[in-house]
C-alpha cells in the first residue's frame, strides 16, 4: 500500500514505474485521490486498473502492454488525449473516461470490440469520433455510471454533429455523417427537385449560417418596436401589443463577411403566453431580454426563463425607453455573476432610435457565441430545408406525409434519416413539429 504521495508528480513517476515493471504481476490496482492499493493474484495478470482523480495530464503508452485488462477507469483526471496503444486492450469491457479534458480520441479506440460500457461524459469533444460507431454500441445522452451498456456522452460541446443530433442516438449520428459524405454531384443527378431554383445546382455541404433570435419580456417592453427598428422599419407610437408570435428574418454579416440569417421570434408578453414558451423557446440560439426602463421589476424572472428553456444560450439584455427614464440601470456586476451567459447590456430608445445601431453591432459581435452557426449542414438537408421555406411563403402548415414527399424527392428515402432531419429542424426553430 502506497499512501498519500508528497506530490502529483511523485505519484505520476511511481505510476509510470509501476506500469513498466509491476502491473503485469498484479490482478487489480486502484489508485484514487492520492493513494495506491493493489491485490496480488495467483495468475499474476492484471485485469482491472482504476486511476481516479490523480491529476494525470497524459497517459503512458505502456498501457498497451496490459492486454488482459477488462476494466480501466481514468475519470476525474486532466487528460486531453489518449495514446493509440489503448487500442491494444482488446479484452476491455468497461472504460471510464468521464470528467477529463478529452478533445479527441485515437482511431484505435474502434478496435475495442468487446466494450459494453464507455463513459465519455463531461469532456471537451466537439466532434463525435466516427471510430466509436465501429463499436456497435448505442449512444446515450446520459451521465450515469449506473448505466451498464452504451456510450454515455452528456456534457460535451458537440458541433459535428450538433448536440441535437447526438441526443437522438447512434442512428441519427450515422444518418448525419452519411448525408455529409454523399457527393453533391450525385445528388443532383438522382434528385427530383421540388422547386426549379437556379441556386440548387450549386448546393454543397456548408455551414448552416442560420439561427433563432428570440425577443422576450413584459408586454409593454417594446419588443415588436425593437424588432421593427432592427429590420429598418419605422417606429409606430401606437404599436398594439403582440397577441401570439411575430416572425421575421434579420440578415447580418459575420466577421468573415458570410451572410447570417437570424429568424426573429417576437413573443407576446402577456402572462397567459408564458405557458406556450416551452414549445418555442430552444437552446443554442440568441436571446434578447427586453425590459422597460420605466417599470421593470422582472428581469430576473425572464433570465430564469431563458435558463430553463435556452440553457446556456447567449443573452443580450436590452433596456428600452431610456428617453423616458434616462437614469434607470441594472446592477450589472451582480446580474452578470448570476447569469454568466449574458454577453452585453444595451440601452436604447425605439422612439428616438438611440442605441439601435450599437445594439445591431452587439448582435453581430455575438454571432460567434451561437454554436450551430458553423455546424456543417449536409447538402441534401439544405435542399429539404429550402423547399420547406419556399412552401412556408404560401402556407403555414403542411402534413408530415408531404414532408416525407419532399425528403424523397431530394434523395432522403430512409425513414430514420427523415426523422433525424425533422427533429433537427424543429430544434433549430426552422419548423415546429410535435410528435
């Protein structure tokens, strides 16, 4: 028994020596929170290794020598990568990599064909490793060590595929990658386009460059007037309160001069409307919390609302009607401490147009914080999305059967891929689909 090493460095050195010289003579080793214990076995072969909370930043490639391992626990460390030699552990059935800093995995992890349980939650993976699909394990958006089977991936910042796809599981991830890998030229030859659009002949896989811009706040805050000002429209002092939802599109340019479409959703602020927010508010979009400087006392209420439905989406607080109460302000340091996703607090007047151009610049500078803007979007998915947008100019509703027809006409014939796409479009706020 080795108890409480003087430093993490000493622990790591001892670990390296142990792996190189001793572990092949042991059956089980568990190192946790600064202590090491092991049990000798008459077979002189190690089968279980646990290294929990040891502060490991890298893992020695000698791990590949322990080819009889069936269980390996490396959680609560600081690993940013794994050596390719981990692929030599082909008897592994359990691998716990949770609570690390992994941003990628070696291709060799696909060699671990006996794995039944792989914990990857709470890491820094922004791309789902294709090698994991070779394991034929279900992908689960969970972080629960009681789960016995599957790949658990919750709390990773996935962008390719986006979280909304990963949450749907293994088949949805396969559908996404398959759609990305199809050649656009072949799609053009095989697809029957719903609409004869000249630009259709030039569709390729590209970033989505679209998101939702959601306006929420009290009924008298001036959300509709603000949306109209951002769209370059005139101010109406007699603007009636919104009963329902107004939807428009704001076109901006990002820092790379790419055109970005923000689908503006202006919600009525009446209390009876709040119950509908759960159907329309979504994650990974941009929120404008609009408050009335004359009578605002609910900013915390609206920020909690965003947290409930929008999770960590970026937020801009807009203090409106400063021409009528120029001295009103918020406790900025406290509110930003309580809600770290607040990107800026802008003061404006829709009546005088003061602060509108500055707010537009703030929105433009916040675009990089909207995660899905740069997510690769498969070409044929673009075709379906564009066809639905064309139809939406004529009617607000369509049947699921007609959606299937659009998919099939654009080369999406698998039912699983059709379901994956419609759920993704719903999560993006481009359509509303209630199963």
